[in-house]
C-alpha cells in the first residue's frame, strides 16, 4: 500500500503511479512566476528544481482539499442535521431531497471553486465534486424513493381507515357509495402500473372491510336488520367474512326478537299473552318468554311493594317528627295521605295521656327487631298507638335502620343476652326494659363521643346492674374490634367466637376486642 513520508518530500511515494480525482503527480502544466524564475537559472541543481515544482503542486492540492473539506462539512449538515437534514425527512417532505442536495453542489461548489488560485486547482476540485455528487445523490435518491413508497402506503391505509370510520358512524347508502368510489380512486390511482391481480385483491379486501364494518355498525343497534343486510350483500362479501358476521349476528338477532316479543306481551292480559306465545314457532323462544313473564311479574310486584313501603315510611316519619315537636293535629293526620288504618292509629297516639311510653310495647318492638318480625320502619310508629313512647320509638328506628349492617350483629347479640339474663332472673318486664334502654343509651353515648369502648363490658355492666351476679355462661357469637364509620355505622374488623364467664372473672373482659369508634 502507499506510504506517507514523515518529512522531506511530504507526499505519496511517486513509485505508486496514483490515479485519483486530484490527477496524477506532476500533471500540472501551469507553474507560478517564482518557479519560472527559478527554472530560468542555469546553476540550480535538477533535484532542487524538481522539488520546487512538486512543492507548488502539493500546495495546489492542499487548497483543493481544504475547499473540499469545507464543502463536505456543509453537505453533512444538509444531509444529517437532526432538525433540517434531508435524510431525516419522511413521506412528502422528503420528495425535494435530491433537488436540494443538487442545488447545494451547484451553489456552494461554485463559491468554493471561485476561491481557488488557478484553473488547475479548479479542475481538480471539480473532479472531486463530480465524484461526491454521484455518491451523495444516489444515497439521497434511495431515501427519497423509500419515503415515497411509505408515503403512498400510509396515505392509502389512512384513506381506507377514514372510509371505514365514516361508514361505521353512518352506514347509509350515500356514505357507502362515496366510500366505494373513494376506495377505487385511492387504490387504483396510487398503485397504477401494479399487477392487476394484486390491485383487484387489495381493492376487494378494502371494500369487504367497508361493507363488513357497515353491517357490524348496524348490528350494534339493530341486529335483525344487520342480518338481513348481510344476506342482501352476500355477493359483496367473502365466504369467510359472511360466515363471521352470520355467527356474530344470529344470537344477537335472536335476543332482539325475544326482547321485542316480551315488550309486546307485558301490556297484555294473561289470556292474550298465552295466545301470543302459542303462535311463536320457536319452542326455545316460547320457553324463554314464559320464564321472562313470570320473573317480570315477581319483580314488578316486589318493586311496587318496596315503593309502597317507602311511601308509608316517609309519611309516618313526617307525622312522627311533627308529633315529637308537638305540632301534630287531627287535620294534619287527615291530610297526610296515609291509608285510613294508619290515620286511625295516629289519632290514637295524640289521644294518649301517657306520652312517656310503656315497657310492654317497647319490649315487643325490641324483640321484633331482633327476630325480624318488624320488617318495615312504619311498624315501629304503629306501636305508638299501643303505648310505645316517642323517645323509645326514635331510639328503635335508629337501631332498625342499622340492623342489616353486619356490624350491628354484636349489639343484637347483647340484646339477646340481656333477654336470657332477664329470664334467668325471673323475667321482670320493667327491669328488662330499663336494661335495654340503658345499654342502647350507653352505646349511643360512646358512638357520639367517638371514644374506644368494649360493647361486651357495657353488656356485662348493664346485666350485673339489673339482673345481679348471674352464673350463666354467655356465648359470644362475635367479639370484635368495631369502628364507627361516617358517624353512624359500625365496622367489625376482627371476630373470634368465644365463651365468657360473666361474673366470676372480671379479667375476661380484657380479652374481648374493643370497639373502636371514629367520629
């Protein structure tokens, strides 16, 4: 390979006989005036004369290469700049790349050419530019061509997607005709000159996707109509697409037909309903309709019952509020909207002389809540006509409102324990009622204060206060840490079944998880 001298001659070895874009060594015919003067002298050694001539040729090469390096730096910026480089451009933006590179060669190359010292340097620089132009333009042209193909493919795909979206939004005849024309124009014009078989396959696939999407869009709202449209468009769909649509739409259409039949049956009498069901030819649909009608009757009855209960609860609750405030009058009761039996009971309530309340109705209400014999709130208000006090009624409605909460089970168990203790102590109704009130008041007090307390300790204290040092063993259905949530809910965090000796070991209460209350 060629060797480069470290000094002296400072040039490629002449023995290599190079042929490159700068031209062969010593090829220059033009010499500077200084060299001409030197050559005119007869007493100069031939070696020195040759070196002077070579030195001038080297200097010319240096200036050419400096100009080329400066030009190449600008070319690299044109090609590869992260923001403006032509090789970074995509799709349509890349389609002027070769022109811009060619313009750079013409404009910047000409500027560098004008700065060279002589014609020989310009010839050499021009040879360099021509060689570099060929490689650069070829590389940029490949990038431009690839981006053009990408641009065409992406545009065709986006056009097909836009057609499918428009058809899915509005699968009407006019939109389908427009979509079909647009697909034909996009595919046939963008890929003109391609293999006709490939073009037809591409166009057919796009159209089938359009028609299939339109049918699915219709099927989302009206499966029966979509199935009919699919049958009418069968010749426009491939067997695979048609089979897929049919498999998807048939169950949906059957369900739609079933719901339509059911909607028509709901307003008919039993005889008319049965006659219509008998006319249906599909046994499976007949069976489904019979079951749907039966379930609907139960559901409607339950909804009506619940609505009536809520209405009666609200009306009785309003009268109770006015009674508690001392504003309830016979006229208000008459205009309350309650049925006559409820109005009669409220008149009995305001006729009572004992407004504090009796123990019997109170115990009956408590037992009813525990046993779930009292199923609706207004049953508690009805007991006021039999002697239940207003204060007791307010406390019991609060207890009733939380009875379905799993956390309220602990309080219910304590009330059951008090009932057992009362029976063991002789069954005194007055003591039993007082014990219940005491327990509920204590729980309410701690809940309102937001303090940590043991519901079992309260139960034991109340039991001992009213029924003495009983030796009975109470079975704890749950001993738990309880937390008041949002002010009036009790949340059980942990539960462990246990048996507790109520009177002999006070330390047993310390084993019972506390009830944690957050206000």
